[in-house]
């Protein structure tokens, strides 16, 4: 059987309250006493009973993470970082996949098994501000992504407008004037696509380059197949692009395959850049230049905000949502810079 606080207290020669103070990190314990207790904890291999602790606090120690696609590398990597940040607080993470479908996202908002979770981190694609406003479930929630901005919940995102502008400016800086974009979407719910297209257009305008709709390839989704199909369309133009900005790395990897199968050299004939900096981007041939969002910072910011809401220590009321914009960088690799 695992050791109890009483066992540790007996071995250390202190009170149970003193052991509890050490375990919970209270500062007002003398260094000598703390050392004795820590030695006893190590000797008995003490493990705190998180279930009992959470029950006393009226919590389960479980949070939910709801994402559109678990097999998309970006969301898989982000999940890992959320789980790591949650584990530091002794939390378990339940993961749900919504497929970006309106009905499934509304089900998430209505509550994931009442009283099962303490909080929710949610990356929506379909629901809007009106759905969030109509939410009756009072489980603390933090939103990720760009679908709902300035909504009635804490929100963590990167500056997609600036990031898309940065990567397009990089392509312009290499001397390219015919720069294509892959990943535009006309749906009103495609907030990420709209922002990245706007950033692309801003960079062209700042450089005095025209916006050519023929160089903007729309896609139904953001998978490799979509990128390959869009790239084939661009290659069939009378005057193909000199460079291509794809709105995520999977599109870029699909585009890369389409170019290589058409005997197009990258970057000698056409330069290529993506977005998300998934692990595959560092191992493709050539390696992929891409926008690198700080996924660790996204995960930690979301977990921190949720922790504050759960504890009731957040600055402001639930009617005063907080907006956190995390950092991004441009990882320049062989697909634009060459070997």
C-alpha cells in the first residue's frame, strides 16, 4: 500500500499538518524541518492522492481538449504540449474530435458529461459568437484559433495576419514577383484562411505588387491532397508562379510532391513556404520554410488561463474575457533558401 501523510509524519517526527504544508509548497516551514520531511517523503516513495485532493476541492482533476482533427500534425503536436502543461498541475486531459462540424461543436459547448470535467480548451471551426453567447454550460472554457475573436471567453491565438505578411514578404525579398497562395476559402467560418489571405495581400500591396486572383488557389480543406491538386492547377497557368505560400504545411507538402512529379525544382524554379512548422517540415526534401507558431506557448497560455478560471483567481469576471497573442517566427529552410 502507498504511504500516507501519517506515515511520513511518523518517520520525520513532525505533525501531519507540517507534512501537508511541505507537500503543498507552503513557505512557512523551516529549512531543517522541510529537509526532514522531504527525506521521509523520498524514503517512503510518497505519492499524493490527487483524487482525494480534488474531491475535497469539488473538482475532478480532468479537463477536456476539443479539436477539429486529431490526425492533423499541428493539432497532434499541440495536444502533446497541452497534456504536458496540464500534467504539471496533476490534471488528466480528455480529447474530443469535432471534425469541425457545427452540430458536434455545439454539443461540446452544451457540456461534456456534466460534472466530469473541470474545464475545457476548445478550438472551434464552425460555431460563432452567437453560439458561445447562448452557451448555458458554466464549465470554464478557453478558446484557441481564429474562428471566434473578441467573444465571451478567454482566447489564445497567434497573429495570423502578421505571420502571413511576414512569410510573403520573405518570398518578395528573394526577388519573386509572381507569388501564389494556396488555401483560400470562401466560407464565412474560415477565419484562419481569411486572415492569412489578408496578410498575403498586405505584403503584396506594401511591395507595390498587384493582387492576381489567378494566383490564389482555393481548397476545400487543408490536407496534402488539396495542396497537390491546387499546385497542379497553378502549374497549368500560361505563366506559373515564381513562389508559393501555402496556408499550412500539409498543403505545402502536397504542393511539393506535385512540383517534383512535374520536374519542377524547388526552390530553383519555384520557391515554396508553408505555415505551422510541423515536424514533417524539417524532414521533407527539400526541407520546408514555414511560419513557426510557438505551440508550447499556446498550450501553456491556454492551460494557465483555464487554471485561473477554475480557481476563480482570473483578473476580471467571466464577462471580461482575456485575449492572449503568442509569438511566431519564420523558419527559413531549403524550399526558399536552397541548400
